[in-house]
């Protein structure tokens, strides 16, 4: 009988130990553990005209996905393209024109199948607030404007679009002597806001973000190439899955509301 009691005690003790071990393993291998402890940093290079929009999207996304940290690099699309070509660690690129994205895709630097057309925009002529002697693009050639602010056409899509408009109007050669060139569209806006330029050409979304400028005229859509903002994942990204998730978010209804808030047109295709 004593022997049987010892065996029974041993069996009961073993069952208790096994039960405790099993519970411990269940807690440690909980599916939520990895999600809570792992984190991802996404580096996104985006055209300067997207600054306010992307900052708001970052706040919304990080609220729902606290394990994702988003870092932005804003600048002219041409400069951002050059950085990527030179090996900058970037996960997603958002350009203000197709040309820069085309160049990266032709060099095999874009993840196949990830490219989308995200947004549309317009270019407008602006002056400092309350200026009334400028009413159209053709007024640029007059004496009322001595300094015209434009984005550098070789690297700033807004500057390239502006030159297309001027060429279409037949005034490109007449305005070159009074043109001053900025590193990106935000700098063009700042020069007009401060009166360092008598007028400038920016995106409509940039003009609407400021209460210090007046939109004088909007360029006709047939006077320049369509203003489309493409987005794509960089092939060398080390965070492909996280980048794909963020790209899906960029096409969401929640993101669409933010685009519309800042005056962008959501590209349906």
C-alpha cells in the first residue's frame, strides 16, 4: 500500500508540473506577443507638395499600427530620384510627376507590380495677398512682374509644368530673364508669401494651404502634361511586407478623405 501511495503521489506531482509548464508555454507563444514587440521603420521619400498631406496620413497610420514608425524625406522629385539611384535606403517613393518614376523603373529600381497612380493636381499662378494688377498668365510678361518664382525645371516637376504652360502660350522666351528658380515648390510658395517674388507658379494644393497668397489663374489642363503623382515600392526595400501594407492604406477611403481635405484629386485608376 505504501508503494502504491508513493506511485500515486509521483503521478499527481508530475501532472501538476506538466500543467504549469503547459500554461507557461501558452502565454509565451501568444500570437500577439510578436506583434507587440516587433517594430518596423518605413522610410518614405515624397514630393515636397505632399508634405502636409503625408504628415496627417502618418498620424492616422501610426495610431492604428503603433509598431510602424514612418520617416519622411521631402524634396523635389528629381532630387529624391537621384538619391534613390545613388543607393539611399528608401522603402516607398511618391513623385509629383511620371518622369522621375519612369527613370527609376527603367533602371530596375522599382518593385515590379507595385507602381500606382495615386493623385492628380493642377498648377496655378499666384501673387502676394491683395495684389490686383495681375489677372492671368499673360500678365507675367508685363512690367508689373520683375521677379517670377519657379521650380527648377530639371528637378522640380512644378517648374517643368510651368514651362510647358508658358511654351503653350508662346511667352516662354519672354519670361526667362525675370525668372528665379527654387529647389522645390515649397520654396516658390515661400518667396511669393514674403514678397521676394512678385508672382510664382505652384500646385493648387500648395496655394490653398497659404493665406498669404492669391490664386490669380489656373492653367488649362491641355496646356501641360497631366499632373499625376505615382507611388511605388523601391525594389531594395528591406521592409517589403510593411511597405505593401502602407501602399494599401494610401488607396483606402480613410486616406482619400485626407487627400480631398488638401485639395488633391484621388486618381481612381
